[in-house]
């Protein structure tokens, strides 16, 4: 079986981030198809350690990593480093936090 290292953005139709309340951000990866979703899920390439390194956070700051099969979506919930709209917050809506995930490479 041939494997390839591919950027997550090349495997998805949409990668986005959004607030999940004032203290959390959710990252969503909508895969192109069920086969791609299963290949990434089964590769076990998306781990707490990998996400923590990509976002330069502690693994403890990851609330959840879920592969949601009915929609072929990967959902990752992170603690916000600054609560939404607090002094120092640079992204009130959490809508600009998906870029490290887009550039993440996985072996599938």
C-alpha cells in the first residue's frame, strides 16, 4: 500500500475555526469524502501531541479531538489563550485560528 505525506488542507473542502463560547475555540475539518476521512482517522496522525505542537500549546489545553463519522468531520476544541473580547484578544470570533491546522501534514 502506498502512503503519502499530505497537507490537511489538501484533504479537506473546508477548514475553519470559531468560538465555542468565550473560553473555547473549535476547529472543524470537513473532509472531501468518506474515504479521505477514514484514511486520516485510521492513520492516527491527529493526536494531542501533534495538535499541541502545531498550536504551541500544552496538551492540557486541548479539550477534545473527535472524528465525527456521520459528517466526515474532525472537530478539535481548544481552550482559548485569552477569553473572547478580553484585553489582548486579537480574534474575538475565533475565526482566524485554523491556519496551523491547514498546514499540518499527515501520512495517509
